[in-house]
C-alpha cells in the first residue's frame, strides 16, 4: 500500500484561492455598482427629458396664449372703436331734429316784448341774449321756459341791465338780458336711451305696459 504525502504548501494555495475570490467579488461589486449608477442616471435623464418636454410644451402654449391675448385685445379695441362710431352716428341721428325743436319752442315761449338777439348752444346748454321791454317780460319768458316747454328746462337768468344798444325799429328804453337753459332729450334720443336700457320704446298711441286695452 502506497502512502501519498502532499508536499505543496496548502495554506498558500488556500490564501491564493481566497484572494482570487475576493478580487472576483470586488470586480463583480464594481461592475454591479456601475450598472446601478448607469440605471439610476438613465432613469433620472428620462425624468429630466420628460420634464423638459413638459416645460417646452408649456412655454409654447404660453406663447400661443400671449398671441391670442394680443389678438383679443386688438379685437376689443376694434369693437370699442366700432361702438364709438355707432354711438356717434346714433347721437347724430337722435339729435338731427334738435335745432327744429329748439327754434319751435323759442317761437312758442317767447312773449311779446322780448327780442332775441343771439342763440349759442354748447352740447345741451343754450345761452340766449336779447332785449326786453321790462323786467316782467323776462320773468314771463323764464316762467314759460320752465312750465310750458316740452323740450326746454332749467332756465336761469344770467344778467339783466339797461341796454346800451337797441334795435333800430324800437325807440323806447329796453333792457338787455342773458339767460341759460338746457335742452331735454328729443323723442328720438329718448327712444335710443330706452333701447340702450333694454326697455321697448313706446310708440305714439301705444298703451303703456300693463295698461288694459281700449274697448271698441
């Protein structure tokens, strides 16, 4: 029977195996760490890219909204300009008969002994200057404007004094006066204001809302 004796240093061989195992595990851990870092970096890059895309989308949409807001502002300005023109045209149409009403009312309300010299209108305010035979005639003129006129209101005497210059065909002493009054809205403007408030304009002869119809 043979007996085998191992003369190799078994401890050195074991250390060598352990060292190789350690190096292998270290290398494996290093590779695994690099792979994990790469995976985390890829995931983070995906999140960052997605967020950047969302941010870019939001910026693009904001630019579109800015353009739309500017277009809306421009449209509003154009609409306001058109409305202003429309109101100007409506005002002209509503007030086109105003001079007729004014002259007609002055003809009706001017008493005998009053001589009108000049009429000046600024918007709805009217200034009238003229001559009067007496203070009482001026007072009567003011009362007529206040109480009897459908289209004139709020008469106010500005001044009255002895006239330094009188009409050529009048030989007696006269008083020079100046007064102001205001024009009431014409029927056309009243209808326009009612339409603007949403109330239907009442036609001549049309019964008021809620009134019982006339029996035939």
